[in-house]
C-alpha cells in the first residue's frame, strides 16, 4: 500500500480515483454483447457462455433436480447460518414498511402516497472466483417483503455447468421464482430484453464487475431500471490511536480479497497505527488462500495520514466509500458527521463482514463515489411510490381559484378550464 502524508486538497481528487479499464473499449464490448443478446436470444446466451466461461449449456434454467441436489450438498451448519442471516435481514427490511398517511392539505383536499411492488425484478448474483450466495439473501428477502410478483435470478455457472449449491439453497429459502445459469453482461441483457427462456424484468439488481456495471448502465437506455451503480468493492477505514491494528488489517484484507480491482483505503491520525497495520497486513495476508488477489488489490490501495480527524472526515466524505469503518475513540459521535458512504460500521468491533453477511443491513451498495447521490438497496428499492389525491366539492371550491390563477399565468388555459367547469357546475347546483 502506498503511504501518503498530509495530502493537500488539490491532490484529493487524484488520490480518490478508483482503478478502471479503458472506458471506450469497455462500452463497445458491452454494447456488442447486449446487441447480440437482444437480437439472438437464447442462442446468443449459450454462445457467449461458451466463449467467456468455457461452458456448453443445454439448458439455461436451473432444474428442480439441481435444487434438490444442491440442498443435499449444503452442510447443516451453513444452512443454519443462512437462516440466521435471512431472519436478521428480513427483520431489518420489514421495519422499513411504510404506513399510508393521508394528509388534508386544504379543507376538502386529501393527498396520500402508497408503496406498490415492482412486478418483475431480476437479481444478478456474482460468482467468478468467489460465489456470493450472501447477495441472494440481500436481494431476494426485500423483494419478497415488497411482494414483487416475479423474482428471477441469474448467476454464472462453474466449469461443470452448475451454480454453487449454497447460492441455489439461498434462492430456494428466499422464494426466488426462476434461476438461470448466466453471468456477465449477457445476463444483464437477458433480463433487460427477455429471451425464449429468460423473462424480461422491469428492474435489475445486484453488484458485479465493470462489465456488469456497464451493462446495467447501458440497458437503462431501453427503459429498464437498475438499483444503482455497483461495481468493484471498496472499503475505507478511519483509525486513530485507539484502533486495533490487527482488526484494521483484517478489515482491509476482507475487501482486498474480493478482486484485483477492489480498492481499500486506510485514513489515520496515528503514524504508529500505520506501521503496525502494515506489519499485520504482511502477516495476515500469507494466511489467505486468495492472497495473490489481495496483493494485487493492495497495489491499488493507499494509506493516508492527516494531523486531525476533522480533515480526515472531510476527506472521507469526499471519497464516499461503499463501506466505511470508524475505528476511533468517539465513533458514534463521529458517525453523525458522515454524509457520504454506502454503509457505516461504528466502533472497533463493527467489522464490515457483519454487514456483508448477517447483521441485517444490505450489502448491495453504491461504489466509485456514487454514495454521494445513491443509497444502498433497501425495501424502497423494490417498490414504486404512487401518489393519490381526492378533492371534495368543498376542496375544489377552496383550491380552485389558486389553480385557475396559476394555470392562466402559465398560459395553459385548458388547465384552468378543467377547474372552471367544475366550479361552474357547483355554482349552478347551489342556485347562484
């Protein structure tokens, strides 16, 4: 990790830049994949899966027999862990259900808003070098709480043409309707356009690599909604002298092992923490089966020293990390000052892994600085809000003149007339 001391604000933009690949090449390759899927349907999906994943698939959909086989392969211990995580995620997201509140804005004018489920949603579950079955829980649980009518899922298969057993088991216990063995940009295209096998959905959810993220961005041009920009994973840790270097190192490595394009940042006010954390990193990384991936990710990562926490917080709000760990003495107090982050972990014992798996919050979060404007996935992500209004005769009388005046001032006389004809009828009925 590169260590930077007291960077000037003019340097911050360069420091917080995320690793990327050539944008023009990425856009073109993804556009070609999407065009092919849209034009050729299932045949394109099978050909692209063979090309990119080296798998010849006869059927894209996961069969009932495959679900049964997968369940047998999942250990009782893992099943119990998945169930605990599912309950916590369900409890947290169920608390987000909103009651309908009717407001009388003017006497006789009633307004309210109702949450209505998005009927058809598609979930993308990354696999690659690590099958992220936990993402199934994060997406399928709130989808079911929201009462989405059709929930489908795409995830890459392994070299034997099978999806990870725990991923399929998680899909089953969460009530996913259909699962398909498709990964990458072609999976996003399948859900966006629909094929002979894969239903078209209205909104696509899920993290992924830069190809998946770019595909999600491009399909929005065709009227398909997406959850958010969610690309390669990242974490920032803010540590003062009270932090535990072993904890900090473990948290940094927990993100670094995701992929070579992941980025981890340590921001600290203690030079001692820097030296001790770097030593812990060297020690802990050698214990990891995915150490080569983690080492590559650490090459894109930085340690940044500031003299005071105020400047450190300002920097982190500019960085807008997907995950932010506050390993500082007054963590709860400092948490109130965080305005840009996907999810915040408060205190030395709040490891990011808790949010990734089982605390109850959602781990599908905005990356690449998008936390400045986007929220992570929640129950709200799976519903749309429809507003309603009802005007009684008293209501249109009380508000009518206001509407007429505004409509006339905008030059929209039919708008004014829609009110005037109603007021005239009421006058006639009243005997005026």
